[in-house]
C-alpha cells in the first residue's frame, strides 16, 4: 500500500463524503452544547480541543478510505 504524504491534499472519495458529513454534524451538536455552558477559560479550551479533534477525525476518515469503498 502506498504511504500518503500528510502534507499533500487528500481528496475524499465519494463514499467517504456522507461519513464526513455525519461526523461534522455530530461535532456541531457537541459545539452547540458547549456554547450553553458558562463562558470560561475551560469552555474555550474545550471548544479549541473539539475543533482539533474534528479536524483529526475528518483526516482519519480521508486517510483510511478502505472502510468506505
């Protein structure tokens, strides 16, 4: 199997797109919940880490397309 360069653009397959969309919807729900909590540094850190986690989740889907073909 060819190793993908993580710094190259990785176009998702058509099969992966619904999985990415569902993942983003799940993250949006958690984000909406976090916004209901009192403003604080901890909430801001949680949102920042949620953003980071979301990016990694989508990257993981794109990099492991074998499950979506």
